[in-house]
C-alpha cells in the first residue's frame, strides 16, 4: 500500500500543473479546472478511475491515507482557482493521525432488556468504525419495498472484491479496499467497510458481512485460482499447511471445521455482544453453483453484487450454497434461545425460545433415521424406514388408451415451489419422539405411523399417493401423518400398528415460508410476472421473464434452490469416503437435523399433488402420463395448458385442480413435446417429466 508521503508527492506534482478550465464549484469541476482526468488522479492516489468517479458522484468516500491526500489536493486547487461561494475544507496536517468516525447511536430496537441478553447468547455484529459520511444515492425499488438502512451497516450486506482493490457493494457503491492478505481483508471488513445486515428476528443475530472474491482478487491475496482435488468439489479446501491458512492462524483468526474452501468462515471468539466473523466466497472455486446461480459467476463484479444483494435483502446474506442458506434462514427466523429472567436471582439468562427447535440435537425415531445412523446401527433396527419422497412415477403404457395416444401433444405443468407451498401452516414436531403400540390415529399429531395401506385400490392410471414410486403398497409400512390422513380423506379405514409421535408441536416453518414466498412473488413481479395477469398473459410473461433481467432471473433460481435445498438439509447424509456406518457425522450435532420435518414437508407436497390430479380427473377425465417431483405431464389436444385445464362456465379456474399463476403451489408451463415422443419414453420405462423441457434440461428433484 502506498505511504502518505508518496501520495502527497504525487498530488504536489498535480498541484503545479496549469489549469485548463474555469474555476470549479465542486470536486469534479475543481479537478477539471486543473486539467486532470479521473484516470490521472486515480494513478496519483494509487486507486481506480471508478473509485474516483464514485468520490465525485457521492457514492463513496475515500479512506485514510487517501482521504487526507485528496483533501490536500482539492484545497490546493481551490486556493489557486477560487470560486465565489466555495470555501474549501481545511487540509489535514501530514503528521496528524486520522481518527476514524464511529457509530455510537443505538442498535435497531430490540425492545427490551431480554433481547439484549439474547443477543449475547447469539452475538451480534460489533459497532465498527464507519466509512466517511456516505451520500449514497440508492435508487428506489420499482415494486418490492426495501427495508430501511441500518446505520451500523451503511454499505449493505456484502461486497465483491476485484484485484484492483475495488469492493463492489449493493446499489452501485464501490469501496476502496487496501488489503493485500486475507487477515488484512478480514480486519478491513469488520473495522472499516460498514458491511453487514441486521438480524431477522429480535432474538437472533446480525448477519456476518460477506466478501466475494473474483479469481484475480483471490490470486492477489495468495489463494490459488482453482481448488483442485479428487474429493467432491463441495468438500475441497486448502491444506492446513497452505501459506494463507498459516497467515490466518498467525493473526489469531480461526476457520470453521470446513476449513478454507469455496465458502470460508473466518472468526474470533465474540467479545461480549460483539461478533467477529467474516464470510468469504471464492468465485473461481465454484462458490456460486451454476444450477442455483445461473450465469452469475461470469458476470461483472458490480452485477454479481447486485444479484447477491437482492437475494440478501429478500432472503438472507448467503452463508454457503443455497441449501445452507435455506437451513440458516430457518434458524435466523426461529432463533433457539431468548432472554429469560432467573426467578431466583432476577438476572436475565439465556433460555429456550418457544416455537424453535432449541439448541440441542434430538435423535430421530429409528424408522425416521437413515440406515447409517447410530440409532439404527447400534440398536440393530430391522423394522423398516419412513419413505416419504417426491414422486418418480410413469404410467404403465398398458393403461394408455387409444384416445390418449392420439393426442398430438404432451404438456408438462410444474408447481411453483411445491415444497414451499407444503410448508405453509404445517404443524411439525418440536420435541423428541414418543413410542406407542396400537395407537388411535390422530391427524393432528405429527409423527411416523406403521400402517397397512395395501388394501386400498385406486385407479392404475393415477400414481398411488402412498409411495414415491406411485406403486400400490404391498404390506405394512411407515408413513408420515399427512399420508395416513389422506388415506382417511379418501374414505379408507386406518389402524396403526405402531407409532413414534411428537407431543410438542408448532408451525416451525411458517416464518420461513412467509419470507421465501414474499421473495419469490416479489422477484417474479420485478420480472413482469404479476398476480393481476390473465392466464394467457401469465404464460406469455413466463416465456420471456428470464430475458427481462438475467440477474433477477438468477435470484429467482436461487430462491427456488434455497427452498428445496433447505428442506433437503434437514436430513443431510454423511460425506466423505472415510465415513463408517454407525459413526456420528457433523450434521447430527445440529438441532435442525430433523428428517421427520423433511418427511412432513414432502408428504404434504406429494398428497397435494395427488389431490390436484384427482380433481383434474373429476373435471376433465384426463389422467397424467408421468410425475417427477413437482412436474406432471398430461396429454393435450394443443400446445398450451389452456387447452386442457378445467375452467367454470364463467371462465374461472376450478378450485382444487391445477391452476396457472405466480404464487407457490400454482402451476406454470414446464415444457411441450410431441405425444409420440412421450409414448416412446414410456415404453422404455423412462420418465417424460424428466425431459419435458427439451434439450438437456432436467426437472429438479428437490434434494
């Protein structure tokens, strides 16, 4: 980094140059009066032309020592070429030590003393020295309203760092980052950048600032451009003896158990309620997976910052792959602890937050676990497992009649964020399982039931609602409450043999659902897909929405991946080739390792899908050809869903059947192919729903 003396010498040289333009009335005009370009000034101050541009349009302010050098330069020019009404600020003496400005006002209201104690249990971000007074011109949102700016985090939740020291933030802000090592970057982020985001719940914690590194920035900071190895890419990380890891350790910073990988978390133990943690994401190490963030890694830094910033504002500051962010969002909206008053001492202490999953992990019931789980391996459990998964079903071609085969088209419908729709008002267990024999079935109690549903015979042109394969059950099996309740809804008697039930219950996922639903709907609306469109207008808007704004289209994809990935993370399996069955793996130490909640979401989603297919048959006589997760394929006389979806005589969609629309649970067009194409796949035992988009596109199966 340039010294103060070097910078002063450079600006002294500029001061001696003769003016070419009239005297200025502001920074840009003063510079222009001296005949100095932005590039020339940037060279003298050892920064970038973009940074100078931001200084001159009020988007950002320089930091010491550039601040003093810039002030000295402006004062020198103004004294040489005074302008009526222009009074330059006094120059800082070269020997003076800059005093950073510090935000000393109150944090966003957490209401009362208990919240403050809760924040100490889950530390909030520290009060940091803020950049010089910002006059950022934040553009107003067109549709979705932005939350007010937290004065502790004036520059937003994140920045994308390029090799020239420019840190691109939200709303076009560009900060000047002088760091040349990872420890310096961490210190700058926490002490000077003004980055971070306020907590999403009064008992939660502030989001750690995120710094995204371009490939060039990573190399400048001593990291390899690519992270190579033979393990799965998501488990790759720098070796412990890498120079950067040693730098981090020497500076008394720590890395999490995941080490320094594509998403690295660097922290020190919190001091009081001051959290010290920075999240890094390395673009060239595939931190932004193409499936979740299509095209984002190849964008310019400012555009990447915009995309991630919108996601951070509407969902959460990214903390890893979208699946990780989905799980972290659950905890952020339902913090495990809150402050409670000790009745003996009267002191405020950390206690359980009702409605949350708490801080301690809860082992599942044996049928809810996976085969490698310790409760299964060590108990010798042989009683079978819960198999609540998304549909993967293809109708047997023997049950395809000639009229259907003669249809010209196969049309795929996709339910918008089906798992998110299933999470709405979903009552799940909050406590551990209770084992019962011969219980009376009660659809109000979440749990796992051993029931024989093999006697239920349904139309073979529809998938069975009780198995993910769509095949009829062959005997007693374990089912989640929603699946058994649906058997009752269809009019059949159920007599459970055994059950594992949870008596403490709650709608744990409700705030998660509400935030993600709003994010999904608002982002679609920004892309021109709004609730007020007719069905034909909706189809047309969906056909072009990705071209309206590729950045926001990527945000939409990330939101969908957050939903499915977050649900999948509730039953994260062990990773690594060295794992042995029966050993505990890291995910089991989370209170959010809850396969029973995952099963509840998927069971409800699958039941919802079957209920819609039944209603379709009732009103149209049509049966599906195939189903894959939230995509269903129907034979159709035309290329549009409007050619076969049911409507009333008044033109309104039939309640309960598939309906088009932009909200979770409603449908959109997934793809269209010739009927002969679909029949050919069915005859091979392949699923048309998997490839209905055409080309190499594949329907996302959710986990």
